[in-house]
């Protein structure tokens, strides 16, 4: 039986380490910066992780995929402890093999737009000391207004009278995505980066690529566009 009280205290301690800079401060992207975008799929307790690598300017370096174990069983609101460890393990292995050091992590998930202000993007940012962004297709928190129907429009997601994320329209007349700071980056910059990386579709292109490869791998298939690392040992 999982000790939820201990998990909650750990989540609160780690949440205090999250840095959310003001507008114009914190991580500011440069064209040559390397971005790791991440998605994860599950089959039982097996986690299939994909890491897309590209520069901020758009140069694609490839996608890596690995199989490992989930961090723990699924418990709502503590998802960072299930998803964070396999993501971090895969990131470290990809850094080792590719010799590329990411300047930014983008996670299919949430940052501080979370009931305890500590989603998986924040967990990864704190654990690896790398700026991070969470971008998701669904929200964990209510919001009062929807953005205008045009690309680049946004509306706030708030918790305890503090803005913690944005409902962001990445394409005209399509459903928005939900963006929040993970660690060491301002909310303003999270919006700008996700918009830049979402030139064609609702979901940003590197997250789409990672999602595709993670799903392929979880089905026991391969894709010549990806580098499959096999099973990562404990």
C-alpha cells in the first residue's frame, strides 16, 4: 500500500524548489539550443518512452525510444512519481549516447498548472536541473474563459488567485492546449516556445513525433526513423 501522506509531503518539498521567473527572465531560447520533447506510453507497468531531439531553430536530430518500468502504480495527482523516473532515466541514457545536452525539456503533461503546483514537467525540471515546460491536451484545473479562436490567443489558468498556466490556441479554430511552466522558465516564454513549435498542428511537432514513436514501440513495432535503445536496466 502506497504511503500517500509521505508522497504528498515529498511533492510539497520538491514543489518549493520550482523556480518560476518573471517575464523576460529565466531561460530564453537561442536558435542553437537543443530541445528534448518527451512522450510516454504504458503497457501494464512497462513504460515506453520516446525522446525527440531538435534545435530551437528546427534542425531535427532524431528520436530515441526505450523501455523501462513505471516509477510506481497510477495514483491521481501523484502522476509525477509514476512518470518522472522512467522519463529521467531515458533522458540520462539519451544524453550519454547522443552526447547532446538539452537546454529545454518539453513534456506531454503539466508543470505548475496542477492541484499541488507540481506536475511531471516540474518534477523533471527539478530532478535534472533543466528548464522545462508542460503542455497537455487536457487540463487538471478549471478556467473561467476560453481564448479567442485565432492562433496565439490565450486565457489564464489560475490556482489560489495565482496564474499557473495558459489555455493556448495554437491553430485557428481548433481546440486549445494547456501550457504551464515546469521549471526555470516564465509563462510568457512557455507560450512563445510552444507556438513556435506548433506551426502546423494543434500539438507541437516534436511532441507529435515523440508520441508516434512511443506508441509504435508500445505495440512491439519499430520505425526506421527512430533509434530503439531496448530495455533500460535498473
